[in-house]
C-alpha cells in the first residue's frame, strides 16, 4: 500500500492547520519506522509572492488570485497512478486536482481542517470591494467544496464533534448518508520538550501568588478573541489578583488596555507562556479540532474551553482537567469558581490524557491502522 499526502513536505512546520497536522504525523511515522507515506516535492502546488501590494494593486492582485482558484492543475503535474491512496488536506487542492483525478483509480481521502467551509473562509478574507467586483464568482466558489466532498471516497474527521461547522450544508448531509466519514484523532508533539525555562511571570512583573489565565492564538472573531476580551473585563473588575497573559500577533483585534491584561505578541516560546499560567482558555466561536488544546494537554495545564466543534469531544472524558462553557455568563461563572477553588482542575490528568491518546506516536499508529482498514475494505 503506497500513500501520497498531497501536501509539500517543505511546508511542514509546528503550527496549526495542515502544516502542523502533517508535521506531527510525519514525526510520528518516522518514530514508528513507517516509510510508505510520501509527500509532494517542493514547488508542485505552492506559489509564493514576496511583493506586498497596497491600495488598488492589492485589490487587483486579490481578484486575480481569486480567479486562479478555479483554474485546475495540469493533468500531468504529478503522476498519481503510482499511489494506492492520495490524501488531500484542503478542498481547494482536491478541486484543482480534478483533471489529475480523471483517470485515477485509487482511493481519495480528504481532511478539511477548517472550522467553516473553505469557500466561506476565502470570501471573508478579501475586502468588501473585491467581493462586490465579483459576487457571482464567490457564489460559484461553493462548487469547490461540493466537488471535493463528493469526489473523495472518504472524509477524515478527528471526531464526530468536529463535524459541527458542516452540519447545515446539504452536500455534507449526503456524504453522511453515504457513510463516507471516518474518524482519526489528531495528535501533537510533546510541548514539554519545547520548554526553555522562560519565566513570563517574573519577566512581566506578575506576583507569584496571582492567578494567571493564558491564551495563545489568533486575535480574531472566529477564535473567540473578542469574546475573551469582553468577558475578561468582567473578571478583571471582580478579581484583583487575576492576570491575563496573551500570546499571538495583536491583529486584527487589539487587546484590552488594562494593567493586568498583558499582550506578549508573537512568540516562539508559547510553551513557557502557557506553563507560566494556572489556566488556559480556548474561547473559539467555531472550531474544528484545535491543535493548541492538545499542546496544552501535553503541558499538563488545566483548560476552560467553549462548547463548540471538536472541543465538545472532551465533555465525555471523566476526570480531565478540562471544563467547557456555553455562554458569556457561564464563562465568567466557571472561571470565577476555578479562581476561588470551588471547581478544582488537576492538570496532571491532562498530561496523562495526552500520553494515552494524543502523542505523535499514537497519531501515526492510528493513521496507519485506518489506512489499512480502508485499503482492506476497498
């Protein structure tokens, strides 16, 4: 059984999305001695531009890039016939590979990674003026998602709860009826190995007896950053010994202007930042299966997470150091109870959970097992 992961190997890095997912997978595969999983060589599908356009040139470039989404890859771009299974990691790549797949007789897998339809995500990325210049084109972009989910033989999700962002989509309902869904828990590298001993509390003058809440991630609406800001104002007013320690670029949304709200900015030492806190918050409005949650588990830090998408998977796990909340009031109530000690979370249980289910070796072994099952039942 020979498998191609339709993602360029040089792009793999310890981050979110397909890059981080495959970075962890490849490390796990190497550790268990599996060498039948291949990645695309450099330059097959990636296009990079180092020019930072502004003004009308930026709009023109965005319009041009948008129309390029509809252009398929050349059918001779890469020979897929040598592989028994091809695993795509975005609906865009699968859609653009439609010519390449015409004569392909193997098994096609798709993992979407996105907390919303990719066509919707693309539409939200561009300025309003660009969307107004080509409204029909953006509506047509839904074909990308429709084609990809219909063409794939199997859609891989980390868990059933991660399907939530797709539940109201007609094509996904059809996919479910055809029993094309398979589940594979994601894994992550051990973040304890990334600790360098940086003391964020001391560095930013946080008292040793303070209760520190951490967040690391994008500062946008989908990640729940605006909700976190709003609820933090309530918590900071009520509890004088609470600090918020925030990592990630302070854009597009700026942080709170408060002495106990500390924006560290983008950092390569997120593991130390999180380990400097008493609790990590994951306030996603929508989510697929957030890798940062698994990274926090590996550090043995308690978590307060929104009840959405893949976060809901952890509701059924007893004795974990994870609490889920349903609303702003519920967030403030549960965080208050954690601060006061009426809700006690044991972070060591999170570390145990990581070791039992979410290590890179578990991930790689489960991946191979699933591929063998799919291949055997073809």
